[in-house]
């Protein structure tokens, strides 16, 4: 038999399905291995050849581990709530559940053809009520928990109530971090106050401690999408999806107190085998900065000036202190003789915008107040200045100025001729500040000889020992917005009584997504769920926002362990057997979204005793992207120049607008010939006069192409052509007629072309339907087979790198499999007509060595 | 191969396969003891063809449960070693000898080599140092 991939692949796919070959049980007799793919959002476009890259890699590992004696959990499912289905519903009226169903069927068909060893009996869909019942349950646990900062873990809210009943709240307790700095501070109360508070008042206080909480907050509101977006969904002021403008708006908003976990999310990175780039992205996103709050006592007064600095190691380089013009102490501390001058400066400086003050670094302005503070270690007098490079809203509104270590301080000191000393070794302070974190300290008493990284904690220790400062940790991470003004998501299991949110009883879950007449916000701007009729909790109104896309994906790895369990999200036995994901495979674009939330929920579930581990995935592999080759037609800009000059030709070659018009399809061929004749005549004349530099037709064309590509004669806005319209073998050109047919909106536009082709750029970029550069795996499988596709995707290059797809290269892989087949098959001289493939199965040694 | 999979260096795994299959094809190898483990090793990458060949080899159970082949160290040993031959510490040429040769046999074979003899210009070397599987240094 020849190698017939179609017959073989169909046969085995059916066999695997019928024999349930990849069904896996919780078999405690064998060691376990859990290999998980990030599950896809089932989009209407289906899979392209880039999608399976990670799935193939994880499938290889899953199969290899099975051969090596492991009981392997290798499941697949769908992250099936999401915006595209909803937007399609808004446009067409088709229910998102229906669209999702159709898309999932298509995905499944495509996935099946690639021969993955998924245990489909464990499939999960985040939009299935039996699944989101548990997403809602986890939400309720978060709602019913607070974060005990002293113990560094989440606890039941009831424990906090008990605490209030016994001790009230003193306000200086670290556990009472309310997470949202934009709220008014909570005032302290005694245990007897607590007892007198109304239920509503008590609930409002508790809401400020819950891990899932409602507050008035500034949110990223996207009017075009009609919803609130999380910080990681906003890039450069526009929505990541669709690029719509995003504005800041104050509204009641559900949030998740991920900030409580900031330090643990950082520390946990040390325990997992993830790439340094993902870890670094998470570290930057969390943005921990350790610094110190330092008090500089006034020389002749009782006040002290507080400064926050991330470089307390440079404390011995402080040559002055600068106050923001807004600083409240200025009026108090300025001696009478300086007052007029100082206050005049303050008034003038306050009028400049913050932006102007920050960006205009060349213009140095400031004034000496006439007051002095004492250095906390040397006790020397340090002058206090006012300068507008310090902003009132940042830190304490005052800085300790270290000209040798900070360029802005250096500019200020140099401008006003304030003396200062170097605090780092081998640095010439006349050239500027040494901001290097690698430097070694000098002129710094007990810090001399230390590297910056070691000197910082040492300096803070000394400040704390002397009682003149303390360690301060700041995080960039903000609490995560949780409620979305959308239809196609999990309903938040909350109802309102007397304007206060309460959790739906566990026994009443799931809160099923109600039917609505339209998938749009109501006329008065309420979310789509407000349209539902007779939808309430025992007569009380439900919350109408839904959960964000990341909710269902933050715990799905647990559901695969025990997908049919109706009484728990997964049984303790299943969790104890499967434990953490051993290998997690997916794209690196989820670094600061899914991959952070999924760690956050795991830590929370661990705190509350539902999980024995607090990191979800031991090892993470980020596959690269398989890119497509697009075509961008160059579009003529009529207002731009119409002639170009060859660097070798002294006279201009005329290619006027008219000439190009002549090249449009359907234009008079004589005009076109005229252009060509003119051009050829010009080149011929040049070649006659300059035989040594003769231009050949091809080089003239090449030059012309280069000129057109580089000049601003063509619009930079992209016009994309369908990939199938690229003439095979003629890279850089597009079939004129086909492209014009495919792009009717541009039929009248003027594109540059030569002979019968449009000129095109061919950028290598992400595959997407909108760029017409998608390669469908179905076509490849039809022609070469799934085994060839799998091998070829692996052969393309290191799995973690991005690389362009090249269908031509697949032939080699296809030949390899035929050769492999032929190792087992003898070529039969009697059957020459069957081609050159082996025909007769001929492995010689006797049949199976071991009955298997 | 095993190491490449563990490291998830799948592109090099596939290249190794291609090399192996080319060599086996050239040898016209039809040994079950070679082809059977090779089928198992290919199964994670190309499961359909592996299943088909596995069943043609006479197995009734899926290749999925077949044991991963263990590599045999004795087959991985290279038979010869190419020694750098140096004169007073400077490498001048390379000579390949079977690893099985003793120090004395290597020394004798090196000194018998015509190119080495011409470099010695008829003089006897002061000393010949043979470090097995590393280097031969001739001190003149």
C-alpha cells in the first residue's frame, strides 16, 4: 500500500473516538501529569494554521508522557463568553448562545482533524450554566472574604464582623486597607458604635473590606463599546479591541481586590518555571517600588518636612530640600524677609500646568525660602527651596534633592549654584548626575563601598533605627474592574436590598443569564440585563452588570479535574490527585491579564482552604506566533509629485498622473503604450550617451519600484488584498483584475501598477481575517495530511519564536513521512504503475516482539 | 530525542528524525528492533501514521500505550576519534584512529604517518604525549 494519509487519518480518528483511547481516569496508581492549553475563544473565523502551534506542542508532550508511564490529563474546552458574539448579536439579532454553538462546532471539527489526544469527555464551556454556577460561587466566596494583612491571607467576612463586635475598628490596623484610595477615608469606630449602626451602615462598612466590592470609582469607559474596560484592555488611551476612544468616568463599579495579593503575586513568581520575560512583565505590571519616607526636622521649629524617595541610599548627597509650590508648609516656614519673593514665585508657578512643569526640563525656576532643615544623620543645616519641578500630587510634595544622583536635582543645583558632593565612586559631578543602579557609594559614612541595591535596605534600616524614617512600599497594580455593561457574560450573583448589595444564597445558584429583547443598553444607559422582565431575586433587583472575560478562565483548570461534579467546583480527591498544572501552554499576550488573574484566584482559593497549592501552573511555555504574509497595495496620492528623477539620468522621466491613469484596467491601451514608449526612449537615449552606466530594462524597473516604495507619492494607509489573489511566484505583485473584484470599494481608486499587476508591499504580520493573510489548516490537511501539518509546524523553528508561514516548505516534511512509510514497505517491481512508493509491508523479523 | 522533547525543542527533534530516516533508508534497514521503537518515538509527532504502522507491525493495542524507547548507550558511542596532532603545542594536523587503540598503538601509528615523519625531518622526537580521546603532542 502506498502512504495514503487521508485513509489512514480518517481510520484512526474514528478508532480513537470509538475506543475512547484518550479517556483518562483519576488513577492514583500511576504518577500524574497535567498538560493544559489555554482554551480558545471560539471566534467566527475558525482556526488558522497559527492556532494549533501550541496545541501540537502540548499534544506531543502529552503523548510522550503517556509513553513514559504517566497518567496524563490533557483536556480542552472553550472560553465561550465574549464580546465578538455579543457584537454579532447586536448587528444581526442572533442570540450569542446560538452563534457560540455554531462556532464551537466548527472549532471542534477543525481540532479533531489535527489528531489531538484531548479527553473530550472533560470539555468545559465557560458560558454553560453548569460551569458558570461555579464561577458565580467563587465570586460569592470573594464577596464573603476580606484580606487580613497581618496574617497575609483572605478570611471569611464573618470573622471581621466578630472583630468589629469585640474591638470596633481603630483605623491604624493594617488589615483595614480599603483598596481604593479614591474613597473617603473610613473613620474609626468602637465596638459599641458598631452595635448601634444600622444594618445598611454596617454593610457599607463591610463592603470596603470585601475582596469583591462595589465602590464609586473612576473607570475606563468606552462609549463605542458601551462598557467599562480594565487597565490592561486600554492601550494608549484607546480600547485594545477595536481602538475606540476611552474616557475616565466616575460610576459605581464592581472591583476585585487583587492589590491585596500584590506582594504574594510577586513572591510566587520565584516558585514557578515561567519565562523570564513573562515574569518581568508581571513584575513591571505589579510595579513594586521600595523606598523610604524620611523626616527632615526644621532647624528652629517643631515641624518636619517629609519626603518619599526610592533612593534613600543617596541620603548623604542631599544638598537641599525642594518643596512643590503647592506645599502647605511654605507659608508657615518662610521667614518674613523672604515672604514677598517666595509667595510671588508660588503664585506664578501654580499657574503653570503640571504637564508643562514636567516636560519643560530646560527651564529651571525656583526660590530659596530662607528656612533650613536638619540632615537626619549629619545634623547639618540644609536649605529649603521651592521649585516647580516638584508636583504637589506626587508622594509628599517634597523631595530631598541629591544633585549627584538625580538629573533634575542636578539641573536645579547647577542653575542656582548650590554646592553638592558626589556620592558614587568614580563619577565626575560636573558632567551630570549618576543615576546608575550599578554604582558604588562614596562620601556616605556607613554606606561607603556598598552597591546601590545593598545600600538602599541598609539606609532604611538606619533611618528606622533612628526613628527618622521608615520603609514604604508602593505598588503600581490597581484593583481590577469586574462589572461589565454587557450581555454575554456571567451574571454577577448579587441582589440589592435598601441599595446595599447582598450575595445570592449558594443554593440558588446559578443565576442564569436572562433573555432580553435586545442586546443593547437601555435608553437610560442601564446594561442590557436591565431589559430582562420578571428577572429578580425574591422580588429584589439583581445586579445588572456581568463578569469580565477573565472570570471564567481564572479557574477552568480546576474544573477539568472533575467536570461533572454538581456539588462542588471539583472534589478534594480530584484536586489532590491532579494538583497543579505541570505544563501550561499559551500565548504571551496574556502576561498581565489572564496569567495574573488566574494566579490571583488560585491564591485566594488556597487561602480559604479549597486548594492545597497556591500557584496554578508549575511550568509555562509561550509559543510564538505563526505569521501570515499580507499584501498592501500602494495607493496613488494625486496631489503628490508626478515626476521622478533617476540618480543617473540628468533629465526627468515623466510619469505623469495621466500615464498612470492609462494603466488602469479598461484604459486605452495606446496611452499605456505611449508611456512605455516614452520611458523606453528616455532610457535608450541615456544608455547611448552613457554606455558605461547603461540602464537595463530590469534595473530601470527595479529602480522605479524602489522610488515608488520609498517616495511619499503613495498613501501610507493600507489597502489589503486577499492572499489568494497574489500571483504565485511573483512576490510583490497582485493580480489586477482579481484584486479589483475583491475590493469593489477601491475600484475607482488609483493604485500603482506595472504591466498587469498592482505593486504591493508584503509585510509579515499576525494572521487575521481582516488582513486576508490567513492560511487554513483544513486546506493543508486535505492536501498533505494532519501528520505532515503537525510535523511541519514543529519543524518551522523553535516553538517560542514567531515565524512566517511558508506553504512551500511543507513538501519536504511530506516527503519525510513518505520515506518513513517506505522504510516499512518494499518497492514491488511488479507494480511499477503504482508510483514509486513502497507497496508491500516488509518488516522482516517475526511479528510483535511483545504482545501489546 | 528524549532530551529535545523534555526541553520542548521540537524543531530539533524533527530534524533528528529526518536524519535518522535518511540514514536508515540508505542502509535499507528493515530490522524490527530498529523500526518498532522508531514508530513509538514518532507517535507523539505524527500519531496517525504511527498507529497505522504499529498495527501493521502486528500490534492490536494502540501505540498510545506503548513504552517509550530507552536509548542504548553503546549505540551512541562514536567508534573513531580524530586526534589533533601537535608539535611543541601547536596543532598541525588531525589523524583519526579507533578509540579501542592503546596509548602505545596510537603513538606508533602517529609516528608511522608520512606527514608526521616529514615534519620530524628524520629526527627522533624528544617525547610523545598521548592523551586518549583528547590530543597527541609531539615534543621535538
